[in-house]
């Protein structure tokens, strides 16, 4: 497609970012890689680099290899463009956690199956999701939430809905994950039987779900959780129609190189098959990070160097929230051609006036990098661009498409580790 004229007021060097689509909206310009973006526009603001081919590859991997249904966790990155890529490559179910996400996904993908998996929802959100957006699957972890769902989905005559698909969330350990999700949601095993029995009476279809935490670094995390599922089913004596093993599927970052995802899938499937569940019970998962981490990276500019500290134009209130608040080490690479010194450890300050706008790292870059230079920060497709704010007047970011490979990938066929039973060594 040929490029149209850029909108008025844009500098000529930035005009290449835009071309008009047949829908009348602005489509992102495509570049070979980050260096070509810097050469073309020398951006003063951060630039988000999207890789549709990487997201498509991840979606096909889960759709074809996970032994059940993969449901995208929209909170990881709610970009409509990304949602359409995932849908086109086999992801048909979407984990929505707010009424805003329900509206977004239903408007973007009207035929998608939406599952409202936040265990604490407002009655009005439940009612709108059920009546206006076709949502039938809801998560809960208390009898209070169960009553709320039942009441909010009654018809105008006060009759209870007969088509509810309800999932009881069980609390499990996050000890094998980099970020815990064990404290906020989930019914304790000791209380699960009574809740499962009550939910079975109110639902047409009953599921059990859990979340082992974000970035689970061993498949054993799911083995432990599925043993809790087994105990909950045995205690309750109810028929289970679906087990949802949640998210936690990892991506690759410096210092975090997980086993191949095939190992996770194989172990989950083996332990799922041994559960006392209905013969036709379904297996689901909720990947977020694993589906979108490789989708995006970010070009940033160095505004100042102070020793081993680099002042850059994005930070804790932008796409680098995790780098600041949970010390996540994202991969980085310099985009200048004249840097020759060995790599050194750097930390970053973001553009705001807040001292908390600091990313300790360490991030490895050439020792002669300096103010005015650009570098790329990789693997930001999950929780990166989605968490940007406009604090202190910053937060503007252009976006383009690039055709090269992400800095790391679990989907290129180059396995980080051989296929093994990663459970054995941990028992």
C-alpha cells in the first residue's frame, strides 16, 4: 500500500510514520528494524516497536500445542491490533478483568468468547457483561460473589439464569514464580468444598481455576497447584466440567531462561488427565505474558549520562514500570554504529521529576554510550505499553512496526533447554 500524506503539522521526518488504511484510520509504518527507525526519524520521544509476526507465532504455538483451550489474558496488553492478531491466529477465548475490557474485546472481536475472570466484580459490570456482551463465564472465590453473580444475571421476572458457566478460583502457591499472585484472590483449600458445592447448584457448567503467579520458572508450579485441585474435587464430590490452570507461562529475560513451554504443556496434560473429573472435561489456560511479551520493544534516547547512570526519555511511569518497581531486567541493545568499548553495567533514570523514576538494572550497554545516543529495550509487549501514564506531562510515544526478530524468543525453534521432565529434579 502506498503512503498517503501525513496529517498537517507533523515534521517531514516524522511523516513516514503514517499511511492511510482502507478503513480511514492511521496504520503504522513498517521498518526493517530499530536502527532504521532511528536513522529515519531520530525521535525525541520514545518509539514503540511492534512485531505482529512475533505475536502471531506465539498465538499459533499455544493454539496448536497446548492440550486444551488457550485464553488470552487481556490485561497484559489490550491493544486492539494485538487482539486481532491473536484472533486471526487461533486464540478464540479472552480473559477480561473489567467491564472496560469486556466492552473493548466485544467491540473488537464480536465473535470471541469472553470470560470475566476477575473474582471481585461490581453487580452492574456483571449485569452489563451478561446482558449486553454475551458473557456467560464468570470467576468467583466467595459465596458473596456467587450470590452477586446469580442476582445480577436474573431476568426481568426475577428468574435465575440457567446458562451460567462459573469458575471457582482456588488459592495456590506462587513460590516458583517471579511475581506472586497468591495473596489477593482464591478460596483456601479448607473452604473450597462448600463453595464448589454451592456453585455447582447455581451453574450449568462448573470450572476450577487458579494462578501460580507471573513468570513461573518451572513446570512444577502447575503440578503443585493441580494436586490442590485434586484435593478440592475429592473433598467436594462435585462434577467438574473444566480446569483452568491460569497464566504464569514465562518469557525469556536476562537471568530468566525458563525450560521450553512444551515441558509445561506435557506435565500439565499428564496431571490433568489423572484428575477425578468428567470424561469430557476441558483444560484451559490463560497466557498473557507468553503471548505478547515478544510483540513490542521500545526505542529510548539518552538525555544525560552521569557515570553509570543514564537519564532516558521513558521510565517508571511509562513502559518501564516493572523495571522500576519489581527490578525486572529487560534486554537492551545500543543502536549506534560507532560504539566500541566493552559492555558495562548501567542503571536508568526516567524523565519525570520523581526519584522513584529509577531502574536499577543492571542493564548491559557499551561503555562509551553517551547523551544523544539511542538504544532499544526489548520484551515490553506484556505490561509495558499497556501501563504507560502521562504523569509529569510525559508519556507520549509513537508506534511503528518492525520486521526483525525480538531480542529473545521461545518460539523460533531454538530451545533454551532440551525437553526433559523438569519435575523430577524438584521432588
